[in-house]
C-alpha cells in the first residue's frame, strides 16, 4: 500500500508563487532527485512535472524551553538567565516526489527489477511532452540524470510563469496553435530558448492591467 500524502500538487500553484518560494520548492525537489541519481543503482524519474511534486504541510509544535540558570565560564562570574521560549507553531513544508512508474533503474542489482524498469522498445517515447528533454523524445532509454534535470528546469519555468517553456504559436511554428507531439519535441530541440525575465515581465504587466 502507498502512503497517503495530505498536500497540494504544484500544478495547482503554477504562476501564483513568489520567485523565492518556487525556487525553494525546486531546491527541495532537486535534493530528492540527487539522492535517486546517486544511488548505487541510479533511478531516473523520466516524468518530472509540477503535478508529480506535492508540497506536504507538516505542523511541528515546539516544546516549551523552561526557564533555566546557566553559569558562564568565569566571565566575571555572571549568572545568565535564559528567556522563556514561548510555545510556537512552525510550518515545515516538505516536497514529495510521486509517480515513479516510468522510472528507469540503471545497473540494478536485481536483474528482474532491471528488466521490468527498462521494458520499452527502442525509439519509444515516455513522459510528458512539455517537460521532456530532446533525447527523451528520441528514445526514452537514453533518459538519464541530465534528462531529469532538464525536466526539473522546465518545471521551474512553469512554476514561475504559469506557462510551458514552449507555448504555441512560437518562433519555430508561428502558425500552430494546437501542437502535435512532433512540434513540441522539435521546439525543445530547435526553438530559441525563451527568456525567463521577459516572460516574467510580461506576466507582471498583464497582472497590473
């Protein structure tokens, strides 16, 4: 059975987060992916996107630190009385990475696990198109830690802007409004990289109107 996580998936927060909060969520998620990538048998997620990252709110109640007397080491023989630290509520947000169903285990110790995790045919695409790296569009078996980092970067872009890295129409496909998989893949491979600062400025201006 899977653990129940009481939280909010990041796809519901795209475009509404401050830059500091969005970057903090990505930092926390990247630590989890780093752990998966640095295992003796690395695991590559291959489907990183906002909806696969959940922010879990865990409320931690601090204990009351009682009034206590502390004698310093012969510093004018002072007696220092600590202040009472009031009972306070601290919100500790955790990022949970979910849906490892498309994950690939590299050089797994258990051969049966390796076969199950990598059972795809050459040239088959796996993942969510708007967040996939160019090599993953060609062959999902080539997806590795760098592919996950690319997808995490696309996720960060969407968290900050509320839109995909490559929207349509774009400079490569100026007449396309409803893209196919091929057009999304070609955009990730060949279209100019959009300026995050320009998109953020446009978003700010639109919100001020």
